């Protein structure tokens, strides 16, 4: 029996080519635009925290968001969703190599589980 | 340093709490020490106790201790606060700290020793776990010495008083009472907790967890402790607010209750099933496909549910096996002083079993089938406070719904059964303590002491450590000090697989590697509707992308079209095919690999990845965030992340088959080796199992090319059976097995009969066939009748044998003439076919015939009788030739030249021609001995070179009789031959219960006949398997250290087996049949044993 996964269908690269009639010079996956759109207000908010004013054209924020997006998507592939990459980056941002010291994780304790032999 | 600063501190008997506390931060250094201390030689040195001595912080000395153990002791002792060498003289005061240490180290040393004399059962698990407990104490002293060194620097002796508080807090119970600063009295927590903790090391859950957290706060706030230093105002010292820099040190599992085979989390209910192992190797492809499609139908029947497939392992219960074999051995061979006795023999076998690390797989399938309403979980929470758990109404309701799964899963295919609560506990523990050794004394089947909940309580002891972007998770058992690094790999891209035909099941495949691994698969089964909708959505996205490209006037990448087409085909299959074809499994598959060190773990992971990519074209990925992934193995915990989701038809999921296994043999016989196919399991063989339990015949057949290891295996089985008190007779024409009798433990109970030097009449054919006794048959008329039939059968057999022997003795040209057969038949008819008749009677009868031909035949027979070897056939057998007394009898024909059966008989020399009847009669002689004793006593007879039986009527009747009598006489018969055709040609394969086929590479025809003997499908490529058995590595110059066979046991299981009896001291040396070894052994081991012949 020849058995194969359906993964390649889900692995198709879907990119945004641009609005109708105008093709963008770079074709990026939809997810990148999504992340970019989320990041711009975030950076604007951070900017506001420092300066307490909102700029009309957030040039810096857009630039930073572009850089961040491309950085994040360098690690993204069909098997490694962006959500996971970002989450890993947020939890593990301190180091990029294996350090000598570990950090203790909470123990997972099952001693409070109730046990009965029979269901009913 | 602070731990054992005063001799009175009870450092010794609380190994576990010490280890617990000090483990958390400076662990790596401690880990190194651990590795060194794993060496039992180092652990046992008395100097090791030195670590417990109070001293100013001096890390370098600590380092020196493991490398040069002996001098380490004085050096640490010198560093004691009272600097006197004479203190050693007053053991009472001084020795405490050291003895404390030794108290920990002692079990490690003592247990293995005690194991040896302790007899079979108790020796089993002890050695391994026992070596561990020495650990926890060691890192503990290491930590305090190292830490303060950084902090206090080159502090003067008063420093300890100042430095000790932090360390003392971390190791509160070891803190010297005398040291107690007045300031510390204001901190009740630090002082009172440890005392209670000592008393209740396991039970006090919250308290211990709190304490484990304490080091975190301390370590992060060193400056504050500096300020504490100043002993000016006690008021300034506030009780430290316990702030957790770390997260909560203990987290409850998501599962809140286990009820029967259901587990409850706040939101879901999961029903768990146990999937028994299924046989995979050497089955016909049609059977395998039927199995896979049955399983995939079962999966498809679970559409809409989320499944959790878990495979864990259990170390082989060697002690249980030893107990079984000991019970089954009524009277083992009496021990010979100075040699390993029966108990030692069993202990050696168990050691061997443990050292090769066999693990048995256990597969669990969880079906998450119910969402719990808010009301339900609130009710549960409420009832929990009253100690009652999930409401009865809910449970009863679930009990009804869950029955549908019993029906689906219990059918052919998975044949799942409900798990018990204990098994779920075991699974939970194994999942929390991923890849760690199971609790030492737990031998899961025979245990009686593990009460409900005990195993779950043990999860408290397992600490987890992560590193940012780390590639492993570290798990530490605080109780045993065991440390494990675990890497979790996710199944990435998979290329198409051809499962029954070319590839192994893809989640069974990892068992090729010799260490145990754990599997966790979480899948959502989508029914046809869901999966079609899912696919259609994807198809629309692809189409829209294509449209986009068209609108923009750009060429779309060709893959889009290809994928769209594929989606269309699959969609078509889904809509028109059976539900099984349309059901899809979307989910995550992970494999956890463990190792003692991070390097070992990563190396194992690397090998696993390599194996999968090379052989199965599955790319295993090693993602980050290992701690989440490791957590995913625990039932009820959430999926770690959505990455590496594999979407596949349920057929492919079914073909993962993690429950596949390759067991063979019974579990009550001697250890003869391990399976060598897709996984490693110990193989036990009790040759009396077919007769005593399965009520089958005890005929076992060995087929291999010369050099395939037949004789060695025969000898090994004979030895092992003799150890168990079985009466063993081995016929070995070429003679090397005679050296078995020289083994010291067998020597008093064995003897060698060399036929070439025996007396006249030893092989007299008439007496070789015993007359049945009336007592062997039942009482009454029916018994009488049976007895008469048996007596006349014996007579007929005697006549047949004598005719055949006569035909063999005359030259082949004469034998071919028709009159010869007639005359022999006539003469044999004249002679009464009783045991007392002889061949001389036949000769004289022939001589008295008034026929020239008859006289000529008589003369021919007399001519042969002049040869010394032929004299064995004439005359009467000497009395008491083979009594039933000796445990092991080896019959040899040393010096006899065996003819080549491929050459015509005419060209055989006279000696070769004589070898044929000798072998025939010798086979009879070997079996004859077994009819001497009681019918029910266990007997074993091993016959080598049985291919000489082929082509003679008496040969077939011999084997048939052997097979038939084997049950009645409890006689295990091992027949070795070079060609399976002998057995097939004799048409006795239905009576054969056990088959061993060794390497057959030369002749494809022989190979396919061997497969027929094994009842394995021919022309399925298994011939290549036979040819590849015991393949020597062409690059190595040394001899092959093992032999492989394909074995078929009485239950029809077929498996590749690697024979390994190296655990029996000296057995292989005595069995070595290679010329060099024989020559080398000539001085030591007697090749011919005249002195031992009876």
C-alpha cells in the first residue's frame, strides 16, 4: 500500500501579489502582512509611552515592524508557525545558545488526582 | 560545608532531603561529580566520605576528590575545622560525617554483593537502582562549598558563620544547631520547616515544594543577605517575604481524577485503552494489510474525537522470569562446590538481562470523547472539597457513552481493552518522569505493595529544568538523584511509504535502536464531512491564488496546479470512496529520547534522526521549547504547539503501528538470546513447554548451512536443560560437544560415549527399539488393545530397521538388485523381531537358505563384520550401556568420516559407507536411553547430522515415532540438519513445534524450503533475510561473535533471533567448534575424554 500524507496541499505558498491592477514588487505571504499590521500599532504604543505623542506617519515604527517581521519569518516554515516562533522568542529571549545554568520549571505533580478503580 | 559542620548533624540518614534541596542551582558542577561518582569503584572508596567534613570553602579540593579518590580523603580531612590528624583515632566524634556519607554509599556497594548469594529472585533490579542512591548526597556538599567561595572570596575562618546562612537555608536540616544566629530565630519558616520535612519526606507536598522554591529567592537576592551580616540590630532583619522569582514550583496536572479507565480534566473526559502488541515480522503481506485496514477502520470509527496514542516502556521483569523458571524447575542439577550453582546461574542470567536493557513496550490509546459542561466541573470542584470528586450522575452517564468505544476498539485490529486505574497511574508516572527509570522496586506485575495513588505521589519528586532555546529538558528525581536529559523530536515531512511491502511501521521503527524511547501522538480524527470541508477550503485558497497570478499577468508556479489537481483527486476519493478512505488524522507525533547526559541524549537523538531519514524518509525535527513538548506526553496536558502538524489518511496513521512487536518464545524457559529484528526482546525457550502446556509434540528442528551455529546452539540448549535437571542426551557425530562434559559444573553428572571405541553389539539394531511396557497404557480392554498394537508396531519397526541396516551394510550394487530386498525381507521375517535377537541370527538365517544369492548375502554381511566398526552391529549390547543416571550424556563418533551425500554411494570408501548405518543406529541409541526412566520426567535428546536419515524408510518412521512419543514421554527432541528437505521430505513438519533456521545463503531452493518449514511465505523476499543472517562484517578481521537464526516457536510466531549465551561462564569456550579454538583448547579442555567414559 502506498501511503502518503496530504501535507503538500497544505504547504502551498500563498502570497499577496498586490491590489488588482497593480502588482507589488515583492510577493510576501499573507501572514507577513498580518504580523506587520499587528506590529505597527505595538511600536506606536511603545513610542507613545516614551514621547506621549502620536506621529501622523509612523516612519520609524513601520521600519521597525518590517525588520521584525522579516526577522520572525526567517524562522517560519509550514511546520513552524509564526505563533510558535514568536512565543519561543518571548520566553527564551535571554540567550541564543545553551547556557550553563538551567532554570527550573515547575514540577508537574499528579498526587492530587483522585483515583477510583471503577467508573460507576 | 555547612551540612556536616558538626558531627551531630544527622546528615547520614537523610540522603534524599539533602539531595533535594541542593539540586536546584549549581547543578552542572554537581552533575559532573555525579558522573564521576557513578563509578562504583570511586563511590566505594572510604575517602569519599570526606566530602561531608566541615571546612572552609575550598572548591579545588572537591574537584580533586573524584579523580584521585584515595588521597582526597586526607586532604578534605585536613580542611576540617579542628585541624588534628588525631581526630581519626576517636571515631565516635569524628566519623559521623564520613559515616553519614558512607551510609549512603553503602547500599551501592553492598547490594550487588548481596545479590549474588541471595539466590534467584531478589537479585534482579537491585544492582542498577542501588548504585544511584549514593548520588543525592554528593552534589549537596558540592554546592555550598562552591557557592560561598564566589561570594565570600578568600574569607578567613570566621567566614563560615556568615556564609553559612544562605547555604544553611538551602540545606536547613543539615544546618548545625550551634551555629544558630540569634537573628535567625526571627525566621520561623527557615527553622521549623526542615525538621518536619525530614519526618515526612514524601507526603508533605506543599511544604516541600515551597522549600524547593526558597533557593530561588535567596540566590537572586544576595545583597540583602549582606546587610543581614551586620549584627547590630536584630530588628532590621525582617522575615523574608517569600517572593517567587521563579514560577510556582509545582503545578498540578490537568487531570483531576482517574475513574476506572476514564480520566477527567476540567474540560474533557478521556477513555483509555490498552493496545496489546501485535506481531509484524515474517507475516504474509496480505495478513499485514488486513491488519492495517482493520485498524484504520477502527480509527475511522473514532471520527470526531481527539486521540492520544502513548507508548511507554517497562523494563523487562527479570526477577519475575527467574521466579518462573525456578518454580518450573523441580530439581535443578545439584551444585558442584567451587562452581556457579543453580542460583548463581539464574543471577547471571538476570544480570545479563538487565545489562542489555530490554524494554517491553506498552501502548495506550486515549479517546477524548466528552466535553464537560461548566456545571459538571463546578460540581466536581465542589465535591472535591468533601473528598468526593466527579459526581456520580456524570460518571454514570459517561459509563454508558463509553461503551461504544469498547465495541469499536475491541474488534480485530487493535483489540484494545480498557486499562485499569493502576495502569493509568503507571502511564502518568512514566509521562511525568519521561524516559527516567521506573521506581526501582516496582516490578509491575508482581508488586503487591504499591497502593493506589502511590505512584502519583512519586511524581512530586521529579524536578524539571529547562534552558532557553535548550535542546533538551533535564529531569531530576530528587529521591534517587537520577538525572535524565530528554530530547523530544517531532515527526516532520514524510515521503510516501509503502508500508507492508517495503517499509516498517513508522512508529515501530525506532525500536531498532537499543535504548527505550517514548512516543506520544495526538491526532484529531476527521470524518468524511470534516475532512472534505477542510480540503475544499484549501483547494479554494489554491485556486484563488492561481486566479491572482492570472489577474496580475504573472505565471503561476507550477506546483500550484499540481497541488490543486492532487486536492481534486483526494476530494474525489473522499466523496466517492468509503468512509475509511475519506477519514483523515490531523495531528502531532513526537518521540522522546533520553540519556544520562545531554551529550548522550543528543547523540541518541542524532542517531534516531539519521535512521529515520535514511530508512523511512521521515524527517524528524528537533524543535525548541522542549519543555512544552515533553509536557505533551502527559495525558491530559495540552498540545505543545501547532507546528509539525501532519495531515494524513487514517491508513497511514494505522500503519504507524506503535504496538507492533517481535516477541518469540515462551517466558518460562532458559534465556537463549534476544530478537534481532525490528526490536530487541529477550528470547526464552523451554523445550518442554510444547508438551507440558501446549500439548504439542516436542520436535524441534534446526536447519543451517555448515558453520551456521547449529551444533553450538544444540550444545547450549543441552547445557541449559541439563542445568535444569533435565536428562539430556546429545548425539554429536563429529565430537566437539563432548567437551561440554568437561565443564566443571557438569563434570560429575555427565559422561561421554564414543561409539568408535565401543564394545560389540552397542548398536545392535534389534535392541535399539524398546518394547512397550503394559504400564504405559491405560487399564482395561482398550488399553490392552493399544498395548498390543504398540508391541506389534515395535516389532514391525525393528524389522524395518534391520532390513535397512542390512541394505546399508551390503555394497550398493548388490543392494540395488530386486532379489536382495526379497531375501532380506525373508530372512528378517524368520528371525523373531524381539529385543533379544541379533544381526547374527539374520546372517545365519540367510546362510541356511538353499539359495546361492542368500548365501552370498550372508557372506557379504560377514565380510563387513570383519571391520572393527561394523562389529558394533553384531552381537548383543552390553548391559547398562546407557543408564538413566547421568544428567548429560554425549554420544560421539570421534574419528569417523562422514560421507558426502551428494556423491553416489558407489564411490564412498568402506569407512564412509559404514558411517551411514552407524549414524542411523546411533540416533536410535540416543533416543533409546530416554525410554528408560519415568514417562513424565523431562528428557531432552539432541541429534546432529540428521540429514543422513533421509531416503530411508526407517528414518522417517524414526522421526515420526520421536515426534509422537515426545508428548507421551515428555521428550524434547532437537534434530539438526543441513537441509530442510529432510524434514519436509519426511513429511513430519506438522509434528514440528519449534524451528530454528540459520544462515542459508548458498542455495535459493534450500532457502525457500527452509521458509516453508518456518511457514513463512516464500518469494516475499524473506530468502534474503535468511542469507543475511549472521553476516560477518567484511572489514573486520575478528570472528563473528554471535549467530543468528530465524526462530518459529510453538505458537507460530516467527522472529529473527540472535543467540547469546555468553552469560554462562565458560560455555562458549567449551562449545567453540572452530579448528583454531579446538587446538588452543587442547591443552585445557580434553577433546577426547577416555577417562570420563563410563
